[in-house]
């Protein structure tokens, strides 16, 4: 078995050779063959994809990315978009703070930087919503800056390659050091995508395909038989369950009463149904006095830190109702359930299928 010490160049070369043959075809990516003949990635598309991919799978992001880039093909187009349109297009992708920061960042780039993204990690970090991982990914992929990119896939690959049993998240600095040691000066953007592809397609969380891995020989965890058990993680705390009530009100002509949530907080800036706070024992808080009827069934949804159970009540929205400042009356022809966050869409589906 080859010693890992002092062979970072050969390991990177081996992975790049594998990537040249097996790179995933992704709508935001410039293929290694195209890069070799001079085609450069669009920083806007790299940035947009990386923001969308945070805590979200490639399969879930692909259609959203295509819709966004069709509707807003440049950062200037996105910067000029109405907040409500962007939030509606984002609906269902989750983690809505990403969409709010997307708009903030687009407007800084368009208004203050002449529509050009900074070309280095440190400058990218100063933009709204861009943290260390996203800055490294953009700097590396879009501008070929040799900085280490460390996402969940790369963490897993590094933990197995070096047979590291220290649990995450405490092991992150060590894994980052190992990732940095392997990052080459030549083709760092392709290398960053290669190691992410390796984790996504071969060095997978369960049943890694070690037999076809380009790094099977130097992999310490493969030799030790520990690869399926890595990386180690600290035990997760049980998620609490919260409860709430949402109120669906519709007029005889099909107009819906919707409510925009505050910009800060969970689902911030999105349009949904009026409702209670989400607590252990919510206090009823209907938007107007009526004969509210509770629907059979309930809505269940899981957020990052808690489970949510919603009761759904409905009533007729009377003509002449005067909405509160944070509420909107949406005519039937303008209402699209797909513009709602997933948890609110589930409440609509319960109503529609009653």
C-alpha cells in the first residue's frame, strides 16, 4: 500500500484522470473537456448552484436551477427581480434564508461591483450569505483559486482516506487540513468537483463502491475495513414536536386569504396561511370571526430542529373583508399552490382533498 505522506500530487493527478472520464453532467458545470479548451464557468451559475445545494440534493436542485436561470439568466436580472417572485420560485426548496440572502448578494454584486463577482475567497466571504464553504467553492470552481472545498462529501472522503475516527463536527479542522494538502495548484476547480463527485457517486455514505474507487490503494479505511463506519458523528439530540393551527379562508369567487411571514425567522418572507405560533400548546388565533371547521387529518412536517404537527381549519371568506398589512387577497386565477412552502402546500392539499 502506498504511503499517503508526500504523495498528494500523484493522488490529485489520479483523481483528475478519473474525473476526466467520469465527471457528472450537471447544468451548472463546465465539463473538464470544455475547460481544457478554454471555456470558463460562469461565476453567477456557480454561486447560484452552490447556494441551492446547501443541505439539498442535486436531484432536488436541478429543476429549480434551470427555472431560475431561464427566468433570471444573469446576476443583474436576479438583482432586479421582485422579492415575492423569487420567494415563490424558491418555494419547496426549503431553508428560505438562502433565498433572502440570494437577493441581498445579487444586489450587492449588481449595484456595487458592476455585476462581477470577486475572484478570490477572501473577497467572496464579504458578500451576504456566502460562508467559508461557498466562498471556497466559487473561488475554486469559477476562478481556479487553489483553496480547499469541504462539503459533506469531501469530509467523508478525507475521513476514509486517512481512517480518521474523530467524530464530526469536531473533526472538521483536521479534515480541512487533509483536503487542503491534496488541493493542487493546477486545475483546482476541476479537482474540487472531482472529489465532490467521488463522494457523491463512489465513496457514498452507505455501501461505498471501494472496488472501483481511484483511491482504493492508498485508502487507509479500506485497508482497515472501517470505511462504511466513517465519518463518525456525535449522537444527535431527539427533535422536539411542536403544534400549530393554520386557517384556510376562501371566498365564493375563489379568492384566498394569505399571509406573508416576517423576513426574519423560519420561512421568513414567504406567503402562507394565517395561523398560530408553533408551540407545545398553541392558542387559537383565527384571522377573523367565523364558523371555523376543523378538517379531518393533520399536517406533519419536519424542519431541521423540530417536528411540526398542524391542525387545519377552514371558513368562508366574506366579501368586503379588509386584510391586515401583512395579509393578501389572492384571486383564484393568481393562486398557485406551488408558490407555497412545502408545509403550507401540505395544508392546502389536505383542504383540497377533504
